[in-house]
């Protein structure tokens, strides 16, 4: 199980993280969402924006969840959501990000690993408003 007493208690936990907006003109950027307090299995990661975002095919932004490792420098993508045409974010409704790339599979993080969100600009990009990330996990 875990490396501290909370990791030894079974059950699901939920953490939230609010992030500021990502401007369309901003180049690719990463932000820290979460640091695993012990060895965990991520079961879902959702994103609820404050203002709706409508995807487009020409200029869009891709939201990628990255296992940043213990130094925050890792590059393993564990989930993504491309905000291309037909993929929208409804205001105040959590859109699933983890599981899109992994076909619904869970992802593991070791104690101390960083969970990062990377906003990747495609062409002119797409403004992604402020919102809350909902991170659901359980001890391994």
C-alpha cells in the first residue's frame, strides 16, 4: 500500500485544483495539478471550466495530462483532450481528460510524482478559461 498512514486506508479520494485561463496566443505551457502523497492509482481526472469553450479544427488547444515524475520533468502522457471541432467544454460541467488517450484505463503515480497539465497550442491556439480540475484517486 502507501508510504504513509493515509495510503494504508482504502477508498477513493478527490482533490481539486483551480487553474487560471490559458490564452490562445500562449505557447505550449505546463502547470502542476497535483503531487501524489503516496503510491496512487488515478481513476479519473476531469476539468470543469468557468466559461464554455468551443473546439475548432484549425486553431485549437490540446490538454494533456503528464506524469511528471518526482522532479516534475517527466514526459509520459497519461491522458489528453484535443479541443478540435466537435469537442467542447461546457461551463461548470466536468469533462473527462484521463482515459481519452488510455481508452478508459487508470494510471499509476508513485509517491512524490507530479501530475502536470500541458496546454499545447495548435496553429493560433484556443483560449481555455479558468476552471477546476477534479482528480480522483485511490491508494495502490
